C-alpha cells in the first residue's frame, strides 16, 4: 500500500487538531456550566487514531481534565494504543507493506 506522505501528514494534522479543539470546546462548556458537555468517551476516542499528542496538548493548554485521575488513566491508555499503532505502522513500513511516497506536488 502506497500513501502520499503529504496526505498522511495532512490527515495526522487534522486528527490532532480535532482532538485539541475538542478539549478546548469542552473546557469552554465546563466554564459556562453548560448542561450539555462533550462526553469523556468522545474526548478519548478522538485521541485514538494517532491523535494522542493533540489530545494531551489540549489537556495541558486548557488545563482540562488534568485533575480527574480516572480520565488521566484512560488518556494514558490512549497514548499506549497510539504507540502500538505507530509501532505496527513502522513494522509494516519495514516490511515494505506500507510505503510513504515522498513526492512534491
């Protein structure tokens, strides 16, 4: 499978930005005591497709969910899942089953 590197980078940036902005949005809702908030499950799932960096950066930047130990534990599991997926992608690339095509557009 060949994937253009530019596409891979764009997708990763979009996923991480989405996870980051979800933390910002939920923090805003928390400050206004909104009745409807983003479920924790959604915040965690947004971090799963290699977007843990965006999720963690959002948590730190907005000081969101940093005191809630159960959420921090689950966020740690999301980081571990991200590392496993990244490792699998690296393994596939080493076996030439996944190729990032470096091309100038």
